[in-house]
């Protein structure tokens, strides 16, 4: 059976448009002063028709790019097409990624009326100097205003994105950013360590010596301080980069980490049915052109072997606070194992979990455990 005709409960819609590229970004985006909203919606509708009807959706996630650049009526059209009504939207987690400068009182009310009940806000920092260096198009004051507009509109499930481990020369105060983030009382925070991706502005700055790459020690120190600060404020890190209050985990992203099937539409969007992963053409114009010609937007696909699926379960499981079942290992780790002695792994006998220090070494831990997986 083709992947597009399987029942999916989780839908991702990639909206590629941005007004400028952030200094660290290597995502598939399309820089546009004017967003071709009508063309985009028509193209998404056409791809959804190719895949057949979606049933019993549990989550919808509009990511990007900058989905909040779309006019609210475009967002409403997309959501109505996939959910068929707005009468029971609160049973579905509907997330919209938004930049703070796009969140006006009117936009927030329109998003809520369209069915959006969760917003992931790209705050990144509360330091205006840092935001300018990142090429962000908002200032710190707009973050708090955006949160207020969303709550006034009835969207109380708000996630804040923050980036840590910035170059030392920026003199960014990470503790201050954490305190200001917590003070806004979001239900969820996503913390991402800065990585230097090829062909980004950041990569070019480092290559010519204009700025130094952040050190591993700085990365580890800020990551562990975030764990301490957020845990003390009532947040639980339920995944390596994500912390939430009770009941406010991201249901959509949790589906990815648990290996459940998901459908992605839009340029560069990925889909997975448990065995096969496929992805669309990345460039907006290439994606739009093949859809307009009535052709499939799938650029490539891969069938995972049993060994690859097993390795993926190990990696995704250790990313989460639930960890992996001890029975997933062919041989139990002895209590004397260095992985326990170093404080990187914990076990209650039934399950094996990473500590925060272990999450910092996730790739190494997965490599160390790979040869000890069961063959079932």
C-alpha cells in the first residue's frame, strides 16, 4: 500500500515563507516580501487530494518557515480542509508556529477562530542585541505582547523557543533569558543549542574569523543550568530539548519521538508510515511546479531495514524521559557499567533512561548500545 493512502492521525504542513533568513538557519525556506498565499493554499489542497482523505486526526502542526505570515483566512482554509469543521477542534491539537511580530490582537483572534489552540512562539532571546545578530525581525518587547494577545484570544497553550550556547563574544545572559521566559508562564519551552550549519551566515562569519564558534563546555553548562532552572519552576524535561508543565507536552512532536506514522505536506515535508520515509521536493518553486502539473511532489523515499528501525527506536526512545525498555537490550547492562557510573544513564530495572548529562552525550550512548539490541 502506498504511504499516501495509509490512515494518519498526525499531519504536518510546511509553510516555507520568511521575510529574511536567520543567521543560523539552513531550513528549506523561500524569502518573499509578499507571500503567495492563494497559490500556496491551492497547492496544499492539491497535494492533500492526491493523498486521499485524512481520518481521526489527533494533531495538526503548521511549521516553517513562518506560518504566521499567512493571512488568517488562508490558515482557516487549510484547517477546514483537513478537519472538515471547527465544531470539535479542541479534541485536536492544532499548533501554529509564529514570530512575535506577527501576533496582533486581530491575528490571534482569527487564528483561534480558525481552530488554532496551540502556538509555538519563536522568541529565541530577550536580548535585542542578540536578536539583531540572529537576523530576527522582532524585538524583546514584542514577545510579551504576543503572549498577551494570544491569551486574550483564548490560546493558553503557548510554547516559547529559546536558543542557547551562543558565541561568548555576544555576552548573552542565558540566566536572564530563562528568567524572563519563565516569568511569562508559558505551558511549554523548547530549548535549542546553536549549531553551525554549512552555507549559513553564521558559518561564513566563523570561516572568516568574524566570530568564534561556541564551545562544547558552554553548550553543556547552559543546557544543564536550563534543566535546573526550569525544573525548579515546575517544568519537566520530557524530551532532550523540550520542557512542559503537566499535561502540556507537544502531542504532535511526541508522535514523532514514539515512532508513530505521520503525514507531511508542503515543500521539504517528510512522511513516515512506520517502515517507509519519504520527502517532498524542498524548493517552493519546484514543489509548486510538480503539483501544478498533476505529478507527485515526492522527491525521494527510503525503506528502513529491520536494523535501521531498531536503531531508530533506540535513538528516539532515549531522547524522551520514558527511555527504552530494558528488554530491548539483548544483555542487561551490569550495575558496574561506566554508563551508570558516569551518571549518564539510570534504570529502575524495567526501563533505561538518560539523565540530563546523558542527553548531552546521546549520540555516544546510542553508539555504545547499538551492538546490544535484541534481534526481534
